[in-house]
């Protein structure tokens, strides 16, 4: 029995040593980054920009896999159940790791407990935009119009759980209006109808709407950030435009499955931090209208706190609106 115990202990020791060596040599093969939305959207674009530079640092390619569905929760659920070996990571965002618990009663993951946070990748400011011939010409006039004619106004969004849906509900709660919500299968169709004057307004990420604002296809009332965006310098902030209480920015962040070793998380975070410090990567993100997180916002600990804060922020807003995903 003593010999068996010694042999088992020796075997366990070898296994632990092998695992430690594997972590020390990580990564030894390509890494899959699950993006829980279709290719071409803001989260996908940010993942590809950041992942490209991370690949150089890690010495292995980061391959983006788009797994869309259920407001991003399909892809995140799959990725959360992957082996915690660092070879499957994911790009989550404000919806998948902030709003999802309130929208999906049967959600198969807990954003605050079932992941190893790696780091914040980029923020994407929200704008309040309307069809180009909407009667109001500034945010103050728009809010006044909404308060008296809100039930006649149509608000477009890209589907329950999308950023445009969540931020639209938040906007309506701040100004205490109840427009008719018009749901689409994505941002593209919603924007097309906004430009075609079929719907009246929406709130969405700068990455999606900036080209249409610059082209004069839609009008922008305000950007919901503390400072103006260099991409749209003539668009005032909500505070400048006279609306307090509506400051919101979407965000994207890298996560690994729960149980991923601290050593691997550190390597991934180091690669992400180097990507965000790279001038070319920064320029590509800034040209989209993205916001680069500060040094203090880039750590796993900061991301964990952000997730907890976002769940606490969005749950009462969405529940008060009676919103549930079908």
C-alpha cells in the first residue's frame, strides 16, 4: 500500500509539474476568441483589432469565431463552458455581462461569478439620433417633443438585449417618455428605416451611426459621454445639451472561462495592455469613435468590479420597463 501511495503521489507530482510547464509555455497553439455577435458589428471589429496585436505578443494566432444569437448569450454560454486552459476566450460586452441577467431569467451563466476577467478592451459612446427631418433640431427641443407627443413617436432598436435597446430604455426612463418600441433583427435594418424616415429615433453606438451622421443621412442630438468625441466634434454632450442623468457608454472586454489559471490570465492581460498601448491599434480604435480605457481600467480586478456595477445598474432599469427576452 505504501508503494502504491508513493506511486500515486509521484504520478500526481508529475501531472502538476506538466501542467505548470504547459502554463509556463502558454500558448503553444492558436487561441479561439468567441465573439457572440455577427461579423462586422462593433464587438467583432474591436475583437479583431485588439486580437491582431495580442497575437503578435503571444506568438500564436487569435482566431475569431462568431457565435451569434440571443443577444450574445448563446456565444458567451458556449465559451463559458470551454476548458479553462486559455485556448478559448471571449469578447463580452455591456449586454452579455451587464443586462443579460435581467433579460434572460434562465440564463446559464452568472456574469460576476462564472468567468475569469482578463481586461477591458474599448468603450463605444452612445448617441441620440433621429431621422433627418424630425421636427426638433436640438436635444432640448427633442425632449420637449417627446414629453408631449411620446406616444406618437417610434423608437427603433436592434433587438431585445442589444445596446440600442438597453440604452433606449434607459433614455426613455430618464426623460419619462413612452415611445413605441420597434424591434429589428440588427442595427443595419434599424438604421436603414431611420434613414428612410420609417421610424423616428434611436440610441446607438458611435461605431454604427457616425458615418450616417457625417453623411447627413440622420441628425444627432447629443453624445452620452462627459466629453465630446473627436470623431464628431460638433455633437454636444448630453450635459451640454441640457440633459443630466443620461451618460452611458457601451463597452467590450475580454474574458476567459472560470478556473483559468492566474498565470494564463496574466499573460492574456499583458498582451491586451500592450495592444492598447500600441499607437496603430489605438488609432484604429479611436478612428471608430472608440474610447481607450485608462491604465487603471485595464486590470482583471477593474473588469470584475465593472461587471458587478453594470449588473446592478441595468437590472432595475430593465425590470422597471418590464422587458424580457423571448
